[in-house]
């Protein structure tokens, strides 16, 4: 049985601007087609009268498969909540149950909210999407001076600037939000400007910092301009505002040394909140709250109910419950694709599930990926950080939105992805696919002895003696990494709270394991001089050169 939506009106604020520097004109038709669909006539869709109660059993199955303490789901339409559920507990060590109002860390789902906050300023005429960043942050610089001067707000919010992107700056103890944006000047231009999608948390820090500069506090602006206006009463733009500093790790991948506080005690003055968890061995345990210097990129604490209201507002073209939050033109801009993302491998003709997601993330708009699910236009974003995972998705033509939140992130967050796909199948009335079985964790490629790490070891690295790699390695953006010889072997540290063991893999190369629960071993390489001494240490694509002698004595100096 199907229930028709209300009458659809035509929205046409203007044809999309052609993106400059598009590298392959064959993609032009594919890029503009969904953009025109976004800002042009909105198609009348239908809501399938689905039995969403089956999601309860599926959530329980996902929790078991991925060792997740708690999951919350909401399915909404423009008219209200179609279904919501809470499955499991907020804290594996306590009996309090999860419900649709339980607050979760949502990671990079924050990016959509951040772009919408900027949109409130666009609606007021205080900002424009094509404003240059330097017009609001005169001190903003990039390694390529022209790119730094030309970068626009819509560039940083669509991941098309092309600067090297890693999360290392979230792991520099004591680094402030403003300082992290200032250090972007020390990162190389990894891809040509505006030619491809290079996902970068710290470009979203730039967008939030602009709000800090013009209105003093991004967190307060988000609360008053977006959350309160939308009825998101349980949402906070920076979870650190409610975490006791004694229970907060100094960086995103740090261990708390000394007394500290338990995760439950560290969350203060806040009710119904789920704790972050990680899997140790085969058991979920509560994890420390992790510092995020990229606040506007991933620090939001929210609930399934609140995020459902946010999606309802977007589906309502900026309006919810008769109240205008964003203009229709701004919502159209949030949905308009700006840059392509690399495509998936084509699915086999007999792979029904693969065909449904083959065009899942074709491009990136402003805070949302844009693509198709089973031939239906979809806008979506995921969020993942140590201890939590989140998903949101919109089917604009169907006027349906889905939220999935979990208080554990392990094995790439596939549990929340599986439940999101299950909900979309129900919303579209599609034949059942067992997404949990398809995406559940498998042992292949995940070993404890480093065999699953990327094979980057060179013959020269293999010949290095342990003593020869001891030293200090400096990166102007990411700080100092120390390699030390101890009684227990080689240790790598970036301060007392971020320490790991450097050992040999079976081929004689180096493998790093950070202390505490991590996502797996990291293969380490060294760049060598003609004499065989280390010139730099490499963590994947991130290169720390050996420190100049004057800098080694002052590890966190900005002189280098």
C-alpha cells in the first residue's frame, strides 16, 4: 500500500554554475544532471507504507555481529517520525537502555550541520558561498599562495581544495582549533585545485573558524541558528563542552595516563548519553573521550530524534513544522554537487545488492555526498571516530530520511551502513537483501602480527639496525615524533599520552602499534641518505623529516 505525498511545488532558484577546472568534460553531463534536478522541479514521490518494526531484530543482529553496546535508528518524512528505536545499552557496564533521545557522538555527520550553519549566514547576506576565505580570515595561507588566495567557502565545504588530508593534527596534543587552521600552510598540495575530491576534516575547520571570527563562537552560533530553530534540543556542536578535562584524552588517538576519570564520570551535566566504546579482544569496553581540534568537522553530540528533525527540515526545503530555518535556495545549494568522487567498481549483473549501491557516492555537495541508491537520488553522510559511528541519508523525491547511530566503531563502521541500507530498502519497497551478512566483519586481512599492514617495506629499510632509527622527526603541521630505544624495545611517541611499540614484521621491516585499542598495525618506512642514515620517517603517505639539531631540544617549537 502506498500513501501519496502532498502536492509538490517547483523550486528553481537558478541553473547551477559550471565548476571551473573540471578535468574531464565527459563528466559534465553527469555532474549537472543531479544539480539541475536539485534546484529545478522537485518530483512528486510516494512514501511506501513499510513495516519498519523489522529493524528492531536487525539492529539486535548487528549489535551481536559487531559487538556494539547500543544502536538508535529513526526513519522520518516531512510530516514526522515514521519509526524510531533504541537497541541495547548506553554503557556496556550499566543497564541504562538506548532510546531515540540518547545522545551519540556523530563524527563527520557534523559536516552537514556545519554547512547548514554557514547557510544561515548566507541567508542573512553576511556570507556568500563564493566568498574568498582570506576575506574573512586574512591570515589564512596554503603552501600554494595562489590556491590559498583563491580558495572559496564552497571549496572548503566540498573537499575540492586538494591539500594533503590526514587526521594527524587531531593527534597533536594541545593544538587549538585556530592553530590547526594556521598550520594548513605547511601541507603540500596533494592534488590540483578543484579537480578531484580529497576528503579533508581540517577544511571543515576552516568553515567553522570563519564563524568563530565573524560571530565569536561557532558552537553558540550552531545552537541558536540551527539547533534551536529546528527543535534539536539535545544536540551540542562540541561534546568537549560537557566532558571533564580529566576524562578527555589529549588527542584523538591518545591514551589517558594517570588517574583521569572513567568515561561515565567524565560526561558531566548531561543526561541520556551513550559512551564511546571500542572492542578489545572480543569484548566492547568503554573508551576515553577523544579530543577533536577540528570541532566543526566532527565534534557534534546528537540523537536519532534530533537528527531526524534536521533531515525533516532539509526534506521540507528549509522548513519544519511551519517554521522557516533555511531558505529553499540555500537547501538547494547544500544539495548541489560540486565535485566528483572516485566511482565504485561496477557490480556484476547478478549482484542485486551491488547494483543498488553502485552509484552511492558519485559526488560531494556541501556537507553531503550525492548519488543514487537503487536508481533513486540519495544524499548521505557517514561519521566515524574512535568509539562511535553514524549515518544519515535523504531520499528527496520520496521525502524520506534515515538516521543510524552506534556507540562503537569497529571494522570501518559497517554495522551502521548495513542498517542504513536495510532501512532504505524498506522505504523503497525493495526485495530484502541481507546487508548484515554481506557487510559483517570477517577475519581476512586482519591479523595481530602485522601481516595485514600495507606492504611498503623497502630493502633499504630492512637493512636498518634498530639503533640507527633512534631520533626526532619534525613536521611543521603535525609536530614532533620521537623514536626511542627502551628496555622494552623501540618506542615511538608524540608526547607522553601517545606512545606505540615499533617492532619488526616477518620481512624485517618496521610495524607500529599505538598503545591501547587501535584499528590495526601501521607499516613504517624510513627515507635514507646515501650513508644509510634516516632522513625521514613515513607513516603511510605522511612524512616527518629528521629534525634540525636546534629543534630536537625543543620538540614542540614552531621554529622548524
